[in-house]
């Protein structure tokens, strides 16, 4: 018995040593698709996700959704700890993130939740979890991405968070985005995404003017490809590190035909994590090294059409509002930073 206890304790120590000796952090982003609680918010149009709605969104389905989201997050870093930072979009409020942490395996980490309180009529927001064992909270702001000159519409605010890594002491500036959708047509809605990109770029420039070595991450469901004007030109997130201020590691994954979302024309990359020169050009502190960007495309999050063999993300509800107890219509993404 004593030998067994000694062996078990030794394995735990070795595992802890392995985790901390890796000098690596994982940053994840996940569009979780309609992660609503079951309570009515009289200030938003959330009636679709209530127990009395046609979807019958009740406490059991809410728990199932939490379980599915946590399963994806838990699978993102095989054999290691949960991600250190997780960005989200399509969450209703801060409470759903707190429930996710308290009621699933995410409670193994010391996560703190942040969330926008934006303008979206359905009450859809973006949020962030970070492990406060590894990061000190510095600041949080919401950036309004709705352009009043473009007519009557409201979109999600951008969550702008400043953290400090406790080991390297590097400040880390994070933008969590969910840019306006293409629902009313790609070209018709493009000006809205261009405006959101302009807001982020202006803030990035402001940070770099004060601190040219600042370390910045821009993440989100941008509803545009890495090659589209909003991302490549307005935000100026380029496909290589040569003379770039912002580098988009998901550009090459897009060019290879990979994707985070599936439509009639196949897979395409809407979800992206973009790094700045302070990360990809760093020689000390937090650093991004090439080919450390990933799309979490695993069998268990996919639905495969038996007739055509076509694969798509396995959603909570189908287009006919039939409940499938799936995950999301987007795949999660993540990158690794070293130090």
C-alpha cells in the first residue's frame, strides 16, 4: 500500500513538472452557437430559448449544452491541462460562462469570466475565460462596433481585455469579436464588417503607438475569410510574417481548404486568432512560433450524411428545429504560445 501511494504521488509530481516545464499556454476560441440560459431577459428578444418556446429550451437541454461545450474544450489540448484562455461568441451573458465553469470539468481550472453587455437585439454577446492562477486581470472595455451611418442595425460589442502573464510579466491585449453576419448577403453586409475591423485596427494602432513591443491577440468569428477585405486589408492581418504588424496563422489553413464552418460551397474559415509582431517576432517572453494554429475537427463534433458522406458540424438543433443534442455550427480553434 505504501509503495502504491508513493508511486501515485510520484506520478502526480512528474505530471505537474511536465505541465509547468512545457512553458506553453493555449489560447482557444469557440463560437458555441446560441448558448442561452432558460430565463427570460425582458430587455432582449430571447424568447426562442425559453421552456415555453417551440424549441422547448429547458434546464436539461441547457445542461446538455454545457456538457457538450466543456467536452470540446477539454479535448483541445490532448494529454495536457485545459486551455489557459478561452474566447467565446454567441453566449447570452456572464452567468452561462459561470455555470460552465462551476458545473463541468472546467472547474479544475481557476477561471474568471468576462462578458460584454452589448447591443444585439437577441442578447448575443462575446466573452472570455482566463485562468487567474496564470494571469493578473488589468482592464476590460467594450468597443462599440455598430456604425450609425450604415442604417438601423445593432451588432455585438467587441470585448477588449488586458491581462498580465504572471511568469513573464508580459501584458497581453486581447480582442474578442463576433462581426456582423452575412445573412442579408455578403456584399450587402460587408460595410458592417469593414467598420468592425476599422474599430479593432484603430485600437491596435493606439496600443502600439504607446508600446511598440506590445503583445496583442485578435480572436473571433469574423464572418469573413482571412482573404476578405475586412481582415486582410482593413485590419491588415497578413499571410506571412515578413514586415507584417499583424499575422493571421489561419490564412494558410483557409487556403488549404480547411474550415471552421460549413455551407453550401463547403468548408471555410470564419473563426480566426490573429497575432501581432510583438508575439511572432518576440525573442523573449510570450512568443508565437509558426505552425502553431489549429482547427479542432474531431469526429465527435461532426455530423456525417450517410448518403453523400458530407461532413458538417453537429448542431444542437437542425434547420427544421429538431433537437439533435449536438455541439455548435462552428468548430473551435486554438493557438499555442511559448515563453
